C-alpha cells in the first residue's frame, strides 16, 4: 500500500497561484494553510489580507477573509477579534503595508496587546506597484524610486519594524524568519505555529516577519534571489527570535 | 421602558446607540464631540460583551469599525470635521464592501483646523460620498434632542437594512444643547435578522469573503450599478423632511439641523406680522427631499436657503427646483451662528423686496 506523505493542505484552495516564479508568497501561503490544519483552527480563523501582491490571498487560503484598506489590516483585525475573542484572527501584510503606511496601526495594536497574529512578509520592495523603495529596502539597493541606490541622506535607513514592536509591552512573540531554503522554510513554519499558539493561549500580540524573495523586482533569477537573502538581506535583518515572553516551547 | 430625561445631545447619541445594541465603539479625541466618546467609554463598560476602544487615530477607529462590522456587530465611531476627513477612506470601503456602520460628525468650523464652533460646512463631504469612488452615504440631520435619539436608532436600522454606512450629521450646538428626551427602549439584538455575510470562521459552511476589489472592469461596473440601485431604493424608502407653515407660504426657508431651529424662531416672529413664510426642513440630507421641494416650487415663488456655510445644500435645492422658483441664500460660515432676530430681519427684507418688485428676478 502506498502512503500519502505530501498533499494539498485542507485550507489551501485548488487554484493556480498568480505569483511570479520564485516568489515567496506561495510558500508562505502554504505554510499558513498547513499550520491552520495541524492546529485545527482553520474553521475558526479569519484572515485580513493586505493591499499588494497578496491582495488576492483569498483566492488561495480557504478561510473567512475580510479585505482591509492599505496599511489598516491590524485595525480591522482588532475590530474582528474584539467582537469574536474566541476566533483566530490574523493579518497578512507586506513591508510597505505594515512598516510604512500602517506603522501607527501595528505599533498601537501591539502595544494594546491585541490577541491577533501578524504575518509580515518582508521582501524589501513594493512588489505590486512595480518595485518602488519600501521602508525595508536596504542601503544602496536599487529600486524604481531609488535608481541610484537607497541613499541614507535622501531616503533614510531601512526600518527595523520587528525590533520596534518588541519594545511595545503588549507584544509577546516576535521572530524573524525566511523562506529562502528548505531549512528556513521549515523553521518559518514553526514560527507561524508558535505565533498562532500565542493567540490561542490569549497571551497577546504575535508577529512573524518572513524575509521573502522577489526575483522580479530584484531583477534576479530565483536561485540568485534566495542566495541574496542569505548573503545580503540577513546581514541587515538577522534571522532570530526578537522577543518571546510566551513560555511556549 | 420609555423614560423622559434631560440630557445633552452628545450623550443622547451615546445612550441611544447603546440602546440600539451598538456593541462596538472606537473614537479619537476631538472637540466638540469628546462628550460622546467619554459617554461611550463609561456606557460600554456596563456590558460584558461590548467594546470601547480609544483608537490611535481616526483612521484606526473607522477601520476597527470595519472589522467589528465584518464580525457582525452594530458598530459606531464619532468625530468632528477634521477627524471625519480622515475617516473617509474607511467610509468608502464600508460603502464598497457593503458593510453597516454608523458615523457621527458633529461639525466644526473649517477648512483646515478651523475652529470648534458650530457650522454646516461638511454638507458636500457628507452627502457626496466624501471618500473616493461612486457611492453615497445615508445622512441624517437631527434638529432636536428627541430627533437625535430617534435618528440614532434609525441610523443603526438603516445601516443594517441597506448594508451601508450611515452618517449622523450635527454640530457642536446639537451636541451641547440639553433638552428633555424620551429615550427609546433597548433593542434586543438577538431578535434582529441574521447577517448571512459576516466573518466568524467558516465552521460548517464555505469560507466567506468581504471585499471591494473587482479587477475586471465589467464586474466593477456592475457593482457600481448595484450600489446605485441601492441608493435609488433608499431614496424611495427613507426620504424624510418636515414641513412647517408651508401651506400658504409665499416664501419658503430651506434649512436643516441647527439652522432649522433658528429659522423656526424667525418664522414664528414673522407670522405674527402676517408675513406668509414657512419652512421645509430636510431630515435626510441624502436622500434629499427633492420631490417635495419640486411640488412646493409649483406654489411658492421664493425659496431662501439658510445654512451655516457659504452655500452647499443650496445646490441640491436649486437642482430640485429647476428654475421654477427663485432661490436665495443666507449663510454664516466659520462658526458664526445667526440669531432668530437676524434671520427674521433678513427674511422680512427679502419678502418685501420680492413682493414690491412683483416677483421679478433679482
């Protein structure tokens, strides 16, 4: 008898991803779907997707979805969670969404200790709009709005949002991961699982930052993009547990 | 359960909202509506399952309201003019996503930071949609404490029934004045119709989606027409107004909210002098009572629009009258509130000038 060792997760719809070849979003979607199934929380989960490339996440994740204006996902999630405290509410946001236009919302949601989980996908560019500078764009990195590279004096520094959120007293668990290698993908899944467990235990705000490759806007081959995360991006954004007061192992 | 109490307008909104079953309130401090936010902070705490959040911004507040509405709750936010400008993004999303919510705007002087005195300068913003996109917001304009209570209840009913944002539009005067009010009995929220669209986890049913993104222009167009048909239905079903001494009136004042109260005082004085003047008071600003104005314009030849602005509702009055009668305007923008005496003098002059020149256009 043959044994099933790999299958489509219950909460991933049977649709073809629209994401570019080599993009990290499809991997992250799958990880979330797997975790929802394994923790048996998919039928009480509500996702707030962002504006950006993942705006169509509702075509892939088979859970209740409520679209938020650009940057406002955690505020919308706050409203949902406060009305339905026994549901699992999470946002899925890019770096522009959560670390630029939505900075105020996420800092205050974290500070209030909202029992929600944010999945923060950091690829260092505005992908959907064509590769403009994001708050997380690295120094010297070329984008369509930093044609000569990000310049400190003109563009400021890449923002350490996760570190900032760790300062907020209401945040419980914050970890930076990546999806550029099988090892990192497996670890990112563990982090997502832990973040949801923090919410299930009603402990406070949890966030998983995921460094993700954007071959299209980085103008790199996919295999070069994953190497770029290892060799360059993680030097500025090191993979680590930034804060863990959960007591969950 | 009905009881008569003496309360200030902002507290009446709060208490009526609580009685309407408002389960979620988010707000941000701004004068002259802080009394409402403060009332909600205390009132919501009386119930285990109700939520009050002082948000970090007006933007966050309206977006929290979006979330609460997605989760099925009756939800409200309140602010004053500059804060309501910030909320417009969320109001557009509520309209596009067809979610119910109540937004209170107690208007203050503007543009910009303006001042904190009563005005009606946000009429265009309130009635034309305010945010981006092709939509309208139901706008209710109370003119007394009792009407504040009744229309607050109605605001929640309309929002749920039509799945659309509803704005309660007043000003600092409406919020501060104290009048005896018969408070409505509390609504039993459990008896309200189920909302088959809410997000509460897809247990035992297909997953749901609430969105306003329609990338295909043909589908987006149909969504716009769908909203349009809804606004047409709203216009047929809920347009409200008050007629005051219009039967024999040669001159009809058109005014809403605070201005209508002032006009009423003026009209009573003028009637004692046998001057045939009356008033049409729109209670719903969207939908606007165009039909009754059209009918009145077949009889009365002069209409005076009175506003605490440089003339905004004036445009709707002119559109309704379509040149059948003369429209005049008297406005005090920027937070200046005219006295009934001032308004009476102006009406008197206008009335006699029109009588003397035999109704020729000015």
